[in-house]
C-alpha cells in the first residue's frame, strides 16, 4: 500500500496557472508559489526576511474534476 505525505506551503501564487495536457489524458496545471520566512533579529531589534523560496506546483486533474473550474482560486 502506498504511503502519502501531506505538505503545506504558505505563500503567494507568483503567476497565472498554466493548464496543459495531452489529447485524451486528464488535464493538468502548474503554478509557482513564493514563500518568504521572517525572523526577529534581536541585535537590531527588527524583523528580517530570509530569501524567498520558490516552489513549482503541478496538479493533475482526476476524471471527476476535468471541467472548466480553475486549478487555483
């Protein structure tokens, strides 16, 4: 039995989703999410940002969801 892992990414979608797929196959879409972690720098008494991490997300529609709904709201 396959194992599944849940991953949660908090951030902002960086561009419009791109929908793609082959004829007769379930459609898919991809988009990029940017996430920037912040931390408090006690010596300067201010918040600072780590570099932004960009992640490409690819979603595959199931046959039940292959309609005109967007892959990202």
